[in-house]
C-alpha cells in the first residue's frame, strides 16, 4: 500500500494579501510560498508553525459560485482544527488581534478547546489535546 498524506487544503478567499495578513500577522502562521502564476492567480501557501504536515492553499475566489463559498465552505460547521501546545499564548494572540471567539474556551475529555472565526467567517477549533 502507498504512503499518503494531506499536503494542502484549499481555502477560498476574497483577496490574497488580506488573507496573508490575517493568517501570518494575526494567527502567526508562516508564509511558505507566494508565487505569481498569472495576472489574476497566485500560488499562496501558509502553514502553522510546527510539524508542517499540512498547509493552507489560499485560493482567490473566481466567479459567483466560488465567491458565494468564501467564509462558508462547510455550511456553518467547524472547518479546520488547529492543534497547539501553548493554548494560553494562542488565546492571548486571538484576544490581542480581536479575533472573534464563537464558543469560549472549555475543557473537554480530549483537551482544551475554543471555536474562533477567521476573517471571512470560517469556523476553527483551537485545541490543546490531552497527551
């Protein structure tokens, strides 16, 4: 059997630069790549600092159908799950940048968690798992 892994998850965005600003300057992700493909399209990869197993491909919405999905790629469900080893530091970062917390932090059997909203309205879980 082959060895597989997820490399990128496409996240439909309104604007490359505002998305880069949010993910890099507010969430603390790294800008892995920003390559111009043509006048309208760029290959933009951002990733959380850490093990680097999966990253986000920021894909600028083109056309009405894609634009209608910006901020709601999963019909209002939590879309992405961001694991952390320093919940306090990440929580302070969210507060400092006035990132909207949808469900406050709480302890669950699997760890500490809260739900926040990205700049477009996509829902994220921030989780410090119990090891």
